[in-house]
C-alpha cells in the first residue's frame, strides 16, 4: 500500500449527474450524484481503485437514466403521433 | 506541462450550437401547444411533476419576456438553473486555477448534498401544493 503510486484523480462525472436530475431522470440522477460525491472523498482517502469504480458507476447511472428517459420520450411521441394521426384518419372516415 | 490556456473551440462551439438551437426551437414553438415537444418521462409514468418540470415552458416565457410567468412554472429553477449553468461554465473553462476554484465550490460535498435535499423537498412540496 505504501508504494502505491498516486493515480490521477478520476473525473467524478458530477456535471452529468446534475444534468440527469434536471432532465427528469431523477431517481437514477440522485444515485449518480451520490456516487459522484464519493469519488473525491475516496480519492482523498487514497482508495484509488474505489474512487475509479465510483467514477465509473456515477457515469453508468447517469447514462442509464438519460437513455431510459430518452426511450420513454421517444416512445411517448411515437404513440401520440400514431394515435393522433390514427384518430384523425378515423374521424375523417379515411 | 499544461498548455491548455484557452477555452477549447470544440467545447465552445458545442455549447453555442446547443444554446442557439434550443433557443430557436423554444422561441418559436410554445411547448403547451405542440404534442411533439418532449414531455417529462417521470410525469408520463407517474403523473407527478418532477423537480425539473416546467423548464421548457419557463424558457419559452423567458424568451418572450414574461419573467413572472417563467418563475411560476418552476420556482426551483431559480436555484437549479444557475447551478447547472455553473457546471457548463466549469466544463468550458480550461484546466487551471479558475476552473479548480469553481469546481471546489460547486462540487463541494455540502453544496451537492444541499442540492439533493432541496431537490427532493421541492419534489414533495410541488406535488402536495400543485405548483
């Protein structure tokens, strides 16, 4: 342990996590914020592997959150679009 | 060692293009009126307003000069908006003293925890009071 070379501080991906919470993927965004928050403290405690892992986790949860909400939004727009066009066709007897 | 003194042109152009595009879209299309404007996935699934809901309507109102309306769509944006902008500023800044100072303030543990707590409190209050 004493000989461990200090590694470069991993990116804590906090900006991505904050973005995730504001863009409506809040449960996973909060998880990402908590993970991101632990990166710097783990790094300060010289637990470099754990810090890198927390950094990756923060990024992972943010991205999952962003993709889930993108998926839901696209699905919603498709549904509304198709149903909307469908009912328009129905009303007009097409 | 560190030659990055200037703001990276790539990042700057990404930010400028993003801001202009969303500005143009939100200026011209009232999110209340068009079905294809993205809806909040949290609201679609749960029916509840999330702490960020109202951001498009607020930007639309702001771009049309209705500041009071903009604030009423989401009071929490008064705090979370500037906070998020500071993260964009941090992302844009070149590595160096200014960036580190900003980073230490906005990514401070207590500042982040304050954000998380107020975020959740706002989620509960806005849905209880219907604001």
